[in-house]
């Protein structure tokens, strides 16, 4: 499941032309943490998952690979 999250986060971030730094600022986390999420080193907690989904105007289930439609 982490791999799906990592792929979808990277896809959404690049579609919006957001750098790691810019997304980190938006979410109030370090750019290193964004990189770790995208490399499947770690995953966000539930609260952060909701913030990410809200920012990208998508469903958390899409980010986790439960649903295929954003």
C-alpha cells in the first residue's frame, strides 16, 4: 500500500508542478519528509493523510489505493 501512496503522491505533486520544498511548506513538513513518503521509506499519519488529500482535492482512499478514481 505504501508504494501506491508514494506513486500517487508523486503524480499529484508533479501534476501541480510543486517542488518538494513547496509542498513541504504547504503541509508544514520538511521537504525531506516528502521525499521519504515518495520513496516509500515511511508514510504519513492519518491526520497528515487527510491534509494531503484535502490539498489535492482527492479522497484519502485514492491516495491509499483503495479507490482508483481521484
